[in-house]
């Protein structure tokens, strides 16, 4: 197997040196954190008044955890550690309510983030000879633009296709001999399901690899995409709060994801006790970003359940190995790659006076994609025999939801008393996938 590096020195650095580097960068991160409104208040409560209060990497454990709610509460600028004029980029993702969680990068932060995404692409064997069709959504979501920068820095020809428009995706793939695709695993399956209709066979295309991520998927799904498309598929994990994709990526051996530990400190903790679990055991992934001056984040609780795979990788990289995600500890749903909290849906429907108090969120498989069905109860006053009124109401609910969660749901209206009522804690989400 041919192993290529983008920055061999750092990718194969001795563990001891890597940990020294992490400690040095952690101190810098704490210094930055103390410049934010949020950590300036929080860190002294934990006895940290300056980076000098940390004497070794183990002191990381003296630092408080940070949660998505902290980010939401600090919206819009409470976590910014530099003057706004230094910031060149922001991204945002869904919060548990209408307030998004935002991140910021300075020009240097962006250059460092780009560098690790390039490193990730090279780890899969990608090179400047490749044509990269990026089918992740461009916009506030990190999936599109962040990997775009990494691919461009490598010298690939990048097609910023974004998601959607099947006909155009196939046309670009054919006309420009796309060799690498970046997409969600479900979009890869969806595209395959439409090939016949467009008269395309995978062997007519030049696609060799796909990077898939942004949503949970099993090893079986990876193998299925590989078999259907006749390509190599690499798992990529990341989250907006940590600059998106590029954080952890598979190498050519495809048996783990390397977390770039010069840029992130990873911990796996028991989600109940928040104590570290031994290597190899499942727990919640907690991350500290080391290379972001504009917005430091310490011990961020990702809510993703995974484990460290003990032992070294045959590729020679010394950065520890992360297993495929097993699930989440919170109620966040990922529907066609888009993160949705049930509370966001509730907020929208409860704001509408026509809608009663009971509702049910159903998520189903719709071929290779997902379907979101929102069943709502309507108030007796609204109940009418005129289907046009009901149709207009359905449309209004769907539009309001689309504006909030960026997904097109199927809306069903029900008379009072039809939707199940639970005694005790209401069960509002049925995930049938
Ligand atoms: O999904 C960033 C990303 C874009 C990663 C493109 C990979 C490729 P968010 O929208 O903030 O960011 O969603 C982050 O998605 O906490 C996981 O629960 C889930 N997730 C992301 N990648 C994977 C993966 C991007 N490979 C949330 N496997 C994370 C399983 C994933 N879950």
C-alpha cells in the first residue's frame, strides 16, 4: 500500500514530542480563552487565572467542560478572543433552539485549518492530479467550503458542486472526469439509485474515491457504497464547533480515523461521570481545539459516542486512532446530513396559534435518503371542511419549518385526540431508520 504524507514530520512525530507540542499549544489556547467574555468568567471558578496555572498536559483535566449550550448562550460574540477586525470567516450550525452556534477564524486559523484538511486528503492518497467534486452543501455548514480550501491548497481541480441537482452532478462527473467525491454517505447511495435513469454505469465514470461523513453510517454502508460504485470510500468525522471536516480522517488502510492531535486534544469520557475511560472503551468524545486564536474551545463535549482504537496504524502516523461513531448521548437527529434538535421543531410549531399542543416527529428511510414527517394536531376552531384552508396551513407549517431547520418536512395535520398521548414523559420522536 502506498503511503503519502503532506507533512511527514508532524504526522509521524514521536508521541513524547507530540505531547510537548500539545501542552505548549494548550497554554496558548488558555491564554486566548481568558480573552473571551465566557472563559474570563468561567476559568477562574476552576482556579485558572493564567496559562501558568497549568503545569503539565494532565492539568487539562482541571479545566471545565464546554457544551453546545454554552456556545448558544455566548451567541453572538461571547466566545470571540480577538478583535472582530481580525476575523475572516464564520460558520454556524444548529443549536437546540433557534439560536445557532457560531465559530470564527482569523486568517492564520484558516490557514492552519486548511493545512490539516489537505493533510487528510493526502492521507487517502489524493493528489494534485485529482479532480475533486465537492457535493457537500456550501454555506454556513463547514462540510462544503472547509474541505474545498484543503483540496485547493493541494492543487486539485475543485468543482464546488454543492449538494443537489442530480443531473448536473452526473454531467460534471462525466465531463470533467471527477476522480474524488465528497458527499454524505446517504447522498452517495441516492446518486447511485438514480444512475440507471440517467443511463450511467459506475464503470463509465472516472471516480476512484469518496470521502463520506457528516452523518452516522456503518461499516456495511461503506462497503455497500464501495461495491455499488466500485471505488474506495473513506470515513471523515468532524463538527462545526471544531472547524468541520478534517479533524479525523481515514488513511489508505481504512481501519480507523486519525485525529490530528497537534491540532486537537482528544479525550474519551464516561458521559455520566465525565471521568476518562481506558483506551479501547466506548465513551463520549471530548475535544480541545489547539489552533484557533479567534475562538478557543476547551474540553468541548461532542455528545458523540466512540472509542480509541489502541495500537499503531500501519501507515506510520502516530496520531491516535478513532473508531467509527456509535451514536450520540443527546437527542440530536441527523437527517440527510442536517443536524436537527426536536426542540427546534417544537419551537416552530408551538409559535403557530393554529396548531394544538400535541405533535409527533417521525423519521423514516426514503430509499437511500431520510424523510422527516411532522404530525401536528390542529385546534378545533381551525378544523374546516375546506381542503384549501388545510392545504394552506400545511404549506405554512412546512415553510416555517424549512426556514428554521433547512429541511423540507412532510406535514400531516390531525384532529385533536388522534396522535398518541403518553402518560408521563411524552415520546415526541419516532426514529424508524
Ligand atoms: O457534519 C462536519 C462534517 C462535514 C464532517 C463533512 C464530515 C464531513 P456538523 O454539521 O456540526 O458538522 O455536525 C457534526 O455530525 O457531532 C456527529 O454527530 C455527526 N458526524 C459528522 N461526521 C460523522 C461521521 C459536520 N463521519 C455532527 N460519522 C457530529 C458519524 C458524524 N457521525
